[in-house]
C-alpha cells in the first residue's frame, strides 16, 4: 500500500481525518458515509462489541446495555487520563480507550482507500491546560504517545486555529488582508490572526497571533443542563434539617460528559438514597435516583446539547424528557440562553481582546472573521463576535471540517518538502 500523509483533528465532540488529492485537501468518509465522526465509544455488554461514532451514540440511546464514553479529549492533561475504568470483564486506561478510537479512524481510512497512514499532523488546542505550561507540555506528550501507539510513526502538531487559518488562506481571494480566525469546538475556544497570502499557499499564511481558552460548546451544554434540567432533579433544593442545599457536586458531575459514568456506582446510589431521606423535597431527589438507576445521564446531557443546537434557529424550545416517568419537560428560549451564557460569553470576549493585543492590531484592522467549530453556529456566539469586530465581514467555513482540512494542507507542506 502506498504511504499517504494526513491531517487528524481529534475533537472533543467530533473528529475528522483529511487527505490530499491533486494538491487539494478532502475529508474522508469515516462514519456511515459522513465526513465527521462523533468522538464517542460504546462498549456493548450484550455482545461484547465496541462501537464508534454515531453508532455508539445510537446504541446507547436505544437502551443497549453497555458503557458510553464521550468527550475523551477533555481527559488529556488531567489526572484521569492514566486511570483505569472497569468495562465489565476488563479494565482499560483512558489512554487505551482514546487509542481505540484513533485506531478505528486510522484503519477505517486505510481500508477504504487502500493506503498506509504513517505520517500525520495532528491538531491541538492552543492550551490543553490554561495557565500551566508544564502541564500543557505533558498533555501533548501523552497525546503523542497515544497517537504513536496506534501505528503513526511520524507525528507533528499544529495549533487548531492555525490549521483553520491555512484552510481559509487557501480559499482567500485577496492578499494582505488581516483575518481573525475563530475556532470554537466542544472543549476549547482558539483564535488566530493572519495576514492572507493565497498566492503562497505552499508556505501558509503569516500568523500574527494565537490565543485560546479551555472553554467550548460542551460548557454550554453543561450550563444549560445545570440551569434548566438539574433543578428538576433537586439541584438548589434544601435539606430538611440542616438548612443546607443538596450537594451540588452530584449535579456538576451529571452535567459533565466525561464524569457521568463515575456516578453509576452502588456507593453513589446509596448516597442519593440517604440524601432523599433527609431532603426537604424528596420527590426531586427520587428523580435523580431514577436517572442514575436507569443510566440516563448521557441522555439528559444530550438533551441539553440538542436544545442548544435547536436554539440556533428557533426562538424557544419545548422538549419532553423521557426520564422520571415522563414527568420532565425542558423549556428554554433563545433570550434565556443568552442570559445564562453571560459568564461564558464574557470569557470569550476577553480572549478575543487578548488575541488582538497579542497581534498588536485593533478591531478596526480586521477585514474578515473566519468562523469554524460547531459552536460558532450559535446566533449568541455570532452576534458577540460581530459586536467585537464590527468592521469585519463574517465568513463561515466547514464548521466541522476546516481544521482537519487545514491540517492536511500542513501535512502536505511539511512532509513533501
């Protein structure tokens, strides 16, 4: 098989792999003919199979007995990455689980196209860990080790917003313009400022600034869950005697993709039963217990994610939730979403301003804003970016594929020279 270079975007929510054909990048069809694959693994306990991507999510939603893991990228750089988790009759480290997912992407592509993938440029956020350079380097080393363990021999990294910038630069029509690249995915928000050089795509654009924060679309899911769903399960309610609130950490974990499975233990269920005995509103805690017993935590967080997506187009949503005997309904308006996201938005605004400062440019200097990442589809996000960079034209790329395409461009440039 011929050796081919590739770009790999392992995302918090979705992942892509891109190749080059006739000097042009393209995304491979990697998940049921789709060019993006949800970053999800489902370990099926009924037939001992392992499913990936949308099939993994579908099997979980359909009630198949097993274990779903999502947002695995969020684990990189944390102490959890080296821990082991029990999957019925076997125990796997999270590094091994991530490797299984990446191996699936690699071998699926090789089989489909009859090629061998040994050299790869992999996207990484500007910061795996905010404000800790040592931890950030460790996270990259961990990630590199995982990638090499699945058969990639040469691994190089590129910041995700720079990869998106390369993709935008390859399609830009004018040289010398300043473009602000906004890449907001599931786990991180990354930014770059470039001077476009479409006539010199071989070298890539001139990068004036990069910056990023560990905040993304999954945090919106979490906020929606905590604000609009978890109160129906007892968040914010009181204990009967101690005049204290019900412990909030249970709800925080239930609203965080990679922590949900840790709540499905006998010890946690026993704790919730004890809380129910002492709660001022035990029926609410009873709903929480039902969610844990039925292992519906991922489902509820998926509902929060779905609400966020629907509010990209609708002014309000009304969504019955198939938990707790069908008693629960999620109701949310676009105005309410904007309000509860104020702190999230403030962090993004600060990051945009910091990127301008690093590039030593003003908002008036920016001619184009290139948006990528699924979270940039939100009107709340688009409106905020437009308000910060009012002189710029807003341009959207492939919201889920621009980074992967840019990584393939970078791989071709690096490994062909």
